[in-house]
C-alpha cells in the first residue's frame, strides 16, 4: 500500500491497487515551487502558473494515452479526473490572462 499526496488534498490517499492509480499529479513540493516561484514579478509568477498548467495538460494526455494503449493498467476514473483538472487549470489560466489584459487596457485608457 502506497500513500500519495494530491496537490489539492491535505489528507494522504491510501492506494491499495497500483494498477488503478497513476500518479498524474505533481508532487506537493513541485506544485508549491511552481506557484510561488522564485521570481518577484507578476510576469514570472504568471509564467510559472502557465508551466504548471502545461504540465497538467501533458500529464492528462499521458494518462489518456496509457488508457488507450494499456486499458488494464489505468482506471477510467483517473483518466476523467486528470482531464477535468487539466481543463479547469486551462480555464483558470485563461481567465487570469484575460483579466490581466483587461486591466492593462483600462490603465492605458486612463491616460
């Protein structure tokens, strides 16, 4: 039995069958590092968030590919959850970027 931490969970998840679990989440340390980043500027933090989104999309694609090629090694629930996490991450990133652009346009129109 293995214990994994999900990025959004604070409670460890016990896995009893390794065939039904693929670690498609980032480690907690990697997620914190990506979100907090080492840079102080908005641009650097935004780029770190975009990189994290990209990793989630790539991970989702990977688990979907594994489900197609080796269906007995992946649980369908993991595939759907990974796809939804990736989609939610894309939507959130898109909204943040759109709001940043809107804020910039509002600032430039004040002049």
